[in-house]
């Protein structure tokens, strides 16, 4: 805060520029020069200059300079506010009313370079409100024209131009494939399809010093978003929804991306990512394959320590993790997983079962409107985002929001389950028993789990029917439900 000569009215200058393409602040600097000249003509003294560069007054985002000015106004540190034009102050009528009230309460004068406005008179306040309303109308009209232009551009499949980081896999023009990066993306996609974990692929990229287009190391979320982006299959999106074929060449085929999406959005991995970022790797029967026979809750993996200090792997109904879980069912993992593997491989060797599964895997599932499931998921994501905006804007109440959110999330889960099952069925190993056994021995835990899920819907685990130490599986407590 600058010291003002005694007896002079202390004025605060507020300057703002909505978009500073150069980042050098030339626009606010020009406003400040003219505002200082105005202060000098009025015989006031500049107490402080408040600036918000590259900050819109219409979006509702925080403006630190504006907030600091209001604070000093309330504290009596300034007795006048000088602006270049009312639309530099705010384009929101409600915000303008708050400012007018503060000026009335504290006797603050308003000076504008572009035309005088006397907030001490009803006519001056009316004029300020009219200017503010007109500024908002102009901004809304401009935004509507921009949205219409962007949508038309998207529907025609044209690439969105201007700003932002270069898309990985493409040159700066967005149209030409950068072959070295495209090979990286195709390799990552195939490794994910083949059952390698996201964490392993990311680690490999970073060990090889492969950087993102922004020059950063890869993270799991960054790679997942990249491989799931419809841009890689030359699809144009608008507000998160695929609307047209793009004018640029694809890096991945739609079939490859659907398989990648099916694996990356595996429900169990998504749930586990909330805690660790990656799916658990030591247990075969996750993702809802085991269900409590008493309460219907999904059993969770849980190791326990024996008296001799060794660890016993098991699956448990976790009352500490699920509301309504009974906590009364537990089954040892080792014997159960051996039995599941034996039965799954036997079914896959059966000609009749194999024929039925292969027939199911040859039919590509689609969304409600006939679109591909990848496009259907993009559409559901867009609808969820729009629903959140409507709730935030007060257009719908909480109960309607929660009901719609539940329906959309269930449709997402159903679509992802279809994608996952399709990917599993399209990767069934050879039917020969010896080949199946060898495949199982060589496969990762993720690929084994996928194979089990392709054949087995779930197992209901009831209470134990035998007492005492068990060296064999208590099969009487299991109800097998096959696909």
C-alpha cells in the first residue's frame, strides 16, 4: 500500500484482462497508465494498484486482486476505486450489486476512465447496473457463438486448434503421426492386452527415459487416459462425447483400443486404485468371483498369521469394509484356487463349452444407441459431468442428482463388464489340455484371473460343513455358477 499525501483521497486502481495471449501483461499495463492519469486529473492519490491478469470476470473463478481490493475497501484503506470500464470490474450482476452496496456503506467513490458513473445517485447506480447487464449479455452471446462454432468444427471432424501441449504420438500440427511415439503407444497397448499390468508398463517407459509430450515422466493415470483417448483412433470428441470421424490418421485401431479399455477399466483394478493405484496381485479370485452365502457380500482377500508365524492366505466376508456384511464366512485360498484352476481348465477343454464361448466372443457388444462400447462409455462420462454441473448450478435437487448418478454409474459398470468379457473371450488359449496347462503355468496372475472370469460368473461360499483341520477342500460349502 502506497503512502498518500495528507488530505488527498486515497484511490485504489483495479485493472483486469480476461485473456493475455503473450503473458506479458501489456493490456493491464495500458489500463493502469490511463487510470493513473484519471487519478491525477481528479486530484486523488494512488494508494494501491490491484491487478488480475488473464482472469475472466464472468467465470466465477477467484480473482485475488479483486478480493484484495474489496478487503481494503471494507477496512477503509481506500476511499475511491478507479477502473478503466465497468466491465473490467465485473460482468456478473450479483457481484456488481455487492460492490455497489459496499460503496454505499463506506462512502466510496467510483471513477471510470470510459465515462463517469456516480454511485452516490440513483441514476448513476442504474447506469452502472445497465452497463453490467449489457456486459454480461455480450459475454454470454460471445460464449454461445463460440460454443456453436466449436461444436460445428467438432461435427465436421476438424482438429481443434490453438494452445495446449502437443498430443503424444503426433507432430505439433496435430495431423502428422510421430512414428517413434506411435510405436511406443502401440507397444503399450499390446502389452496391456497381453495381460501386463499398467504399473509394469509405466515402469518400463520411465526406465527407458520415454517422456510425455510435456517432458514429464509417465504415471499410471496419464498412460491410462492416453490409451483410452478416442483421438488415437481418429475420433473427434465434443464435451467428452464422440461426435465424428477425425481428419487425422489413427494410431490404434478401434478393436485394439476397445480391448485396452476393457483391461484398463477392470472393475477390481479401479476399486483397488483408490488405495494403492494398482490391483492386488497375489490372489486369483478377486473382482466379485466369491460371494458370501449368508449375506451376499463379495468376499475380500485377507491374509492371517498362524501361531507358527507363517501367513495363511484366505478370502473373508469383511464387516469392517462393507455395511451389512456379516463377517462370518472365511475360506482358505490355496485349496480353493487349485480347485478353481482345475475346473476352469477342464471346462475350456470341453468342445461344447468352447464352441459356446467362442460364439459369444465373436459378437461385438454395443451401447444403447448401437455405438461401440468405447464411444458409449465416453458418452456416459459426458452425461455424468453434465449432471454434476446441473447440480452445482442448482438446476436439480440432491435426490434427483443421486438417482440419476446411480443409474448412469450402473450403466457404466454394465458397459465395462461387457468390454471386459469380450476381451477375455477373444483371448482364449488353445483347447488342448496340455497346451492349457502350459498356458496356465506361464501366465501372470492378471491373465489367469481374466481366464477364470471368462468361464466362471461367481462362487457362493457357505458356512463350513466339516470341523477340524482341513487338508482337502470342503466342496459341500461351494455353489458354482458358470457363464
